[in-house]
C-alpha cells in the first residue's frame, strides 16, 4: 500500500538514463536535428559563396580535359542555363568544402545514441571518410580525360559531330566524382561492420565471386556516359579496395 503521506502527490518519474546521458524525447531529437541541419546549411552556403567567386577557375579546371580534344567551348541552350550552371558549380564546391562540418554535425547527432564502444570504434573514421572522398574525387578527375577521349572517339566529321552542352557535361563530371568519392568509403564501412561483428574477413573471402559480379554491375550503372574507361577503372578500384579490406580485417583478427 502507498504511504499515507504520499497520497495525492504527483508521482515523480526519474529520467531514463543510458550510460551517462539522459534519453532524449522525440521533441528534443527533432530540435537537435534541426540545429545540426541549420549549422550544416550555413557551412554549405558560406562555402558556396566562396565557390561563386572561384567559379571561373573551377570551370576552366573541369573543362580542361574536354578543351584538350576540342577547341570549342561548352554550349548552353536555355536563356538562364549559364546562371544555373554557375550556381550548381558553386553549390557542389560548397558541399565538398563543407563536408567536414556536415560529417561532424551528423556525428554529434548520432553519437549520443551509440554505446561507448561504438563511439570509440567510429570516431577515428570520420576524418578518414573525408580524406578517402577527396582521393576518389582525384581519381575521377584523372580518368576524366580518358573517358572524354573514348566517347568523342565515336564522332564522325560530317555525319556525327559533337555538340556538347554545359549541363550535360557537368552532369557527367558530377556523377563521376560522386561515384568515385562514395566508392572510396567502402573500406571504412566494411571495417566498421566487422568491428561491430556483422561481417568478417572469412565471410568476405567466401563471397568473392558474388562480389565481383556485383562490382561489375554497380560500376556499369554508377558511371555515366556509357564509356568503357570509367566503369573499368571504378570496378578495378572497388575490387582493390575489397581485397585491401579483407587483408586489413585479417590483420585486426576479424
């Protein structure tokens, strides 16, 4: 029975505690998510402003592989296409530059829901994720001239002459960079899954044949343009990363 002195008093519920932090309510989660998104958007906007002023140099850098094969500049069809393309280039530049801030804000939102062991496992990979993305983007830029040369090699003077629009070309470049940048995250994701006990080096080795088929299909779908160079290089990079990850996990005893 309840003590007479406690009758009529409102029950006081102690906050639920997980580790050393109280469990947040749904409203608190949404407020925290909004705060992290606002900080990330501000970082992207500021970096995009810088990209707006650097846009002429960025355009020259991106067009250089195409200009080496054809002296003609890129064409645009719509009246406002040049303005829209300039904004897109600035925003993509802003996203790449602000990526460390975005990753940090995402980590600060997710980290409270992880156990101490999971936080310790994931924390070192955050800077590596951005570093690997930059490596992937650099690889994409290196193979860009070969992809462009391969695709323009099918042109025939007088019958099939290229008229490359700016929106199509920058869509091709953006997709290529994003594909390589995301693929470079593969070792980090698999290593984290192995540390969490979800996968192992033995399981990855046993699935090698299926993975090769999956890599070939993914590389063909993820790379734009239909050339042979991009999917070949992307598939090769993915397979090298796959074997590298297996050896890394074996060294770590996973």
